[in-house]
């Protein structure tokens, strides 16, 4: 087990960074081939769902959206 930052293990941080970079590459490819593919995305709705999921996973971390 690695170093912990609150409830989050350092290995989880590295895994998340890897997954985000892969996802960024996929999104870049999609946008290069079809820029209109993201025209109807509701980013606020997506952010709210992600925060809710993280709050369930890390209930004591005080995770929330900054305004």
C-alpha cells in the first residue's frame, strides 16, 4: 500500500491520472473526426454526477463543486 492522502491512496492517484490521459486521447480523436459529437453534452450534469459518485466513494472527503 502507498501513501494515503485522506481516504485516497497514492496508487489510486496514479491510476486515475493514467485513466484520465487515456480518456483525453480518446476524446481528442473523437473531436478530430467529428467535432459535432459533443455539441449536445450537458457538462454541468456530467460534473454533478461525477461529484455524486465521488462523494459516495469517499464520503468523508468533503468533495464538492467549486462555484
